[in-house]
């Protein structure tokens, strides 16, 4: 069984954003101690959004530069990540970024 992904989830005005983090505790340590490098708190220096733009369900994509600028202004990505870490909600979920649905007609097989 794999570990659940931990994210910092930021609900934006017109779009939601998320950052994968090492753990909520690693983020809290980073926010309390400025000598801890950001790389120790986050899994990657990327900001993601879902395909629908809201929530964490469905396929995740790296957020477009335009979308980040619309929400956060023209600031470095590190500042955006820090804002998400400070103001976001933390979620731990094995299904983050996954979408499930039921099959409607398995009898037809795969069409090529």
C-alpha cells in the first residue's frame, strides 16, 4: 500500500491551486524556521490545478503562468508556493489527482 499524497490546497478566486508537500509537519517547521530550505518542505517547485480548475479531483496539470499571475500577480514562483503553504488547507488523500467512474457497457469490449 502506498502512502497518501499530502498537499497544500489554496482556494483561489476563479481557480484552485495545490502544491505537493513532504508533510504538514515539514511545512510547519519551514514556516517557523527561516533557515530551513523550501525544498525540505515541498515535493517539487510546481503549482498544480485540476482539469476543471476547482478542487483536487480529476487530472492535475501544472498551473499556467497566466493563471498564476491572474491569482497571485507577477511574483516569483517561490513566493506563490509560500503563500499557498501559509494560507492553504492541508489534505492527505490517496486519490488526489485521480478520477474514477463506472463503466457503462463492458460487453462491447475495446474499440480500436
